[in-house]
């Protein structure tokens, strides 16, 4: 019921990317920092940045606020409880915020009007995705991870901002947690020995190698949805929560995982280390 709810989801979902650092050409560590009195990691930290803005600076979440926020203002809004700049690749986050706001302005949209147009169409999800294909922060990814994440949020919110048509195909949402799970469980076989070695070493990959893995994960999740009858939202939620059982930096707790009996346990494999605004 908060009046800034749609502004919150549109402005924050496009920032769901890049919560990690590199060192000497390899993955270094995930973002973990104090905000609102608690240590938060990655997307949880980001959510608190935008929750704080809802209370303290709701104008920042609006289309005009995103289009005009300066780099210095943006850095201050993203700071942790100690006032430190902790977000990796902060400039990328600021740039996509500006692009989002300016594209929305140019097309004459607010989150409210965009959702209304999509909801009043014959195929609400596809209409949403097609409009977001024109909006900075969302339009850059051909696999539409963030547009689809936004669509799921709008659909699953208590307000039911967006209902999907009965015949609409919901595409997978592929981020690095899901790719790590696919690799370790055995949903993806890496037959290129050099790529397998680079993944295990957590080496920064080329765009071509990253795309090979991400596309394979996309196709694997499509098959899981078709075979299981489960929704993409349910599948994405399962694998997103798998990060707690099969994390980046510590030994997986296989006994706590529902996939333990069928898992290939390729625990040495890691998600593609590649800086992108897509995820």
C-alpha cells in the first residue's frame, strides 16, 4: 500500500547486478556491509538502500529523480552505515539509473502508467517485456533477466500489479547464483577443459565464455520447467535460496539440500566471473 511501491521496484530491480569484486583477474569476494543496523549481503544490501530511500528521499525513486541524480548524490545514497562507498562498480549503477530515468522520460512513462498499459493489454507480461526492451537498465540483456525479475515481482506482490495471460510463456531468470547451482548440480556439463579449469579457478572470463554458460543454464531451466510443471517463479526461488546451502565462499552444506541425492557435487565449479549489468 505504500505510494512509492512501484517506483521502488522499477528503480531497484534494474540495479540487481554486480555485487562482487575481483582481484588479480579472479573473483575476490561478495559485497557484505552494514546498513540500517545489520550486515547485509549483495541484493539484500541493495534492497535496504532503496527501502531507506523510500523513507528518507522518495523523490530519488521517481523517474525524474533517477534521470537527474548526480554521481555524488548517488554515492551518498548507496553508502553503508559508516558512510563508506562499498558497492562494487558504483559508476555502472549510477549510469544505468540515469539511463532508466531518461528513457522513461523520453517515452513518456512512469512506472504507474507503464504497468497500466501492460495490464490492459491482451498479453500483460509480453507487453511489459517489450516496453522494457526500450528502457535503460533493462534493455541491454537479450535474456531479459531483470525485466523478468520485475515481472515476477509485480505478479507476486499482494497488490497483484500485473497478472499474466493464461497462454503467456514465462522465460527463465538467469543470474550467477543459478548458474553456479546448474554447474555444481550437473544440469550443465562443461566439456571444454580450459573453460572448466577457468571456472574452478574463479578466473575472469571472456564475454564469449560467459555467454556459453549462461545460455546453457537458460536452456536447462526451460527444460526443468517443462518437465516438472513448476512455475519459473518457483524454480527461480528454489535456486536463489540454494545460495544459502551452496554459497560462494564456504563449503556447501549438501545434507541440507533437497537435491543432495541427485547432485553431481561438482563443488569446485563456480559461476562465470564476468562484469555485466545484466545480473
